[in-house]
C-alpha cells in the first residue's frame, strides 16, 4: 500500500484551507486507503488530508487501543459541542512536541462516508479531541497555534535543533 509523505511544521502547505469533497469516486477510496496505511505506519490516531498535501475536507482516525476502529469523516461539521477538557496533544506534523490544549468534551459530528452517505456520530474524550484536532488541520490550523507566542518560539527552536541534529548525523 502506498505511503504518503506527511508535511511538517512550519511547511506553509499546512496552512491551506481544504475544499469540500464533491465526487465520491474510486480515486477517493484509494486516497482513504493510502491515508489509512500512512496513519497506522506513523502510529498516529488520526490524519487529515491536509497533512499529506491533499486539500480536501477528509480525515481518518482510529483512537482504539487495538487499532480496529478505523473511521473516515468526509466534509465533517461539528453540529453540537458541550463541556471542556484539557488534553496533552501531539501531532505527526509537529514531531516530538506535546502541549496541553483545551477543547470541547463532547461533540456531535455530521459527515459523509466514502459512498457519500450522510451520518451523525457522538464523540467524547480522546475521540472528540482527535476529531477537533483533525478538523483544525482542514482549516490550516495546528495545535501549536493555541500556545503563547513564547511557547511557539520555543517549539520552532526545538524543531530547528532536531532537524540540525538529524542532518548532522547523516553527514
Ligand atoms: O497521533 C496523534 N495523536 C494525538 C494525540 C493527542 C491529540 C491529538 C492527536 S492527533 C495525532 C495525529 C495527528 O497529527 N493528526 O493530525
Ligand atoms: Ni495533527
């Protein structure tokens, strides 16, 4: 199965706002399969199309421990939200950075499946965190955007250092 390349912060393509999916074609299914393979191989619990440089409103997730609850949300909309939770988030596009973010505790999502059929689903706890995190990606937003300017500067420095060291070890 084809693996896709995951864009990393501060790549400007991560800031692209995705367009709605309008055609439910075999090519869309192939993209979903490739995103599934990429998410599992990167050991992520979610992946937004934006992260693989496809700017369509599509995300995949699996927050189960057994990796047996694969879910696809196409053109997702949050139609209800309640409560608050603070969770220590990470992101495949911001490697080895973790920070607490406050989000809704329970959400109701309306979306379409790979056939274009509309459905609604209630999510809470980690599933709600993950879906909100992925929907931010579709708007060009990253979890580090919620941090203070000082913390954002620290994140950029740490990533630059990581990249320098990764390059040095290859030389
Ligand atoms: O794998 C991931 N783990 C995670 C942990 C806490 C909050 C959100 C996430 S999503 C992330 C995968 C990712 O970057 N999706 O966009
Ligand atoms: Ni992410």
